[in-house]
C-alpha cells in the first residue's frame, strides 16, 4: 500500500481498491478472513467485471460452511501502489451481511511480511518498512499467528466469572466480543445472573445458517494488554457455528473494541502494538433493532436484527421488513454519513413495507438499555 490509505470506519473498515486496473470498489479489511479476496455477488453482476472461468468451493465464516462459486481467472487487486494477484476469488452474498456499501472483502495475506498500521483515530492504514519512532507510545501485545489468523490473550470479567485465554482479532466483526458456543458452555454464561437481552439476527456472517441469535450482557471489565475497558456489553452465541463454534479461541474481538485504539501489526515478530486514544463512554440511548442498507436492489433498509420482546418487535417490526422512510425522509435519500447517524435522533417514525407486502408505520423512542 502507498504511504497512506484512507478508510471510512462504519462498524467495518471500508477502503477503495481497483480490480483488474478498471473496476473500482469498496473493500472491507478483515483480519479474521485469512488470505482471501472475495467479491459480492450483486456488485459483480452490476459491474463491468466479466470473469470467464468459474468453479465451486467450500467457504466458511460466522454462519458455518457453504458452497460458493469462485472466479478462477487470475485477478489483480490494486490498493494504493500495492498490487496483489489472486488465482481464486470467492463470490459471496456479502451485502446480505453488511449492506450495499461493501463490494468485496480482503484478508491479511499481504500485511504479514511488513509492519502494518491501522489508525482508527485519523482513518488510515499504512505500511511501514521500519519501526516508527512513535512506537514508544504503544503497548506490545504478543500474538500467535497461524493460518493467517491473529490470536492474542485477553481477560473478561462478568461478576464472579473470569474468562481468560486466547481470542481472535477480527476486524471483520463490528461487535465488541462474541464468545463461541464452546466458551458459552465452558464458562456457563447462560447461568450468570444479570440483565440480558436476546437478539435474533439474519445473515450473521458467511455460511449457510440464515438465522442466528445471541445474548448480550454487560461485562465488568475487559483487559487487553495493559489496558482496561469497563462496562462494555459483550455477546455469547449458545448455538454458534463455524467461526463461533468450538475453536482454539474463546471468542472474537471486533471493531467496537479495536476502534478505541491505533494499531501496529508486526506479524513477523508475532506481536501487535496498541495505543488507546478513545475514552470509555457512558451508556447512551439507543434503539433495539438493526438494518442493512439494500437500496442497491430495493427501496430501503432491510431489518436484520431485533431484540426479542423489545420495543421494535412489540411495535410490529419483523425481520425482513423494509424501512422505506425515516421521519419523512426516504431511505434512498440518506447519505452514508446520515445513515450512520440515524440512531442519534431521539424519536424515529418509520414507514415500512412489511414482509407481507403491506405498509405500516412504527414510532420508536431511543432509550438506555443498560
């Protein structure tokens, strides 16, 4: 990559790339995605990219395993001044998981031989050919790098339960910490007595499991390196599959944690350097549903997650509903930044096309959940 590659942080890291010298796209950077470069099926169909050779292969992620078509033409990906060649490019239904801003996904294959900076504070990534002087301001965390996965030790305390061990660094996750189904059983997370909420979600990740549920509860503290994060909501998946089933790690740590830090990956020397720049925030008012922008194929945002027996569900929202307007403004008229900030308003009046095709209107108020 050139001296500095800007990215937009919107739960994931979105940055520009060019495929085969002419196809411009937005990729997300996924340290949990191993060595892949994959493309979204709708983006491919709507673009000028016309591959000639295909095959099929098995792929897996947070929703288990699935067979996908793959492009077997040699494919060039240019990011800044760095060019990479891929002989296999899987085709995913990526936008079903992330929304229409994601055209493709790329793993960490090309950052494992150099110092690689992810600067959340200023929104850029950068290769370094030598250790930068500012490293003295960072804390070194040992890692285990195997099969293109980054594992590191962390500690989570929830009441009297202390969960300590290896976790997966996963910039492909927009969450805080998601515990695997194995860790859920081992540490009896379902038995911890404190406030919880269960969320149903569609298309949780790459894989064949179309619907999943997870349970949220507030941790007392999370310790990463020498840093402590207090009172953050974490999640566990009692029936997690794929990357969240029985693994060599206890869970995945996503961007809701990493976005508090500036990072320097030093894969060669098996470590990650971290520097905290964002303080912990007090709990704020929020809504209890989630959506994915699918204005590339329809008139709005698809409801993708709902808290069971929550405000949105009680008001009549269902998974698969299409939000066509918010407070009178059509979903298609929102800029990306406006979409990201839509939950900041205290009241939402949503015009919805239901999964049954009928129109309905829902009024919701943001409130503190924890």
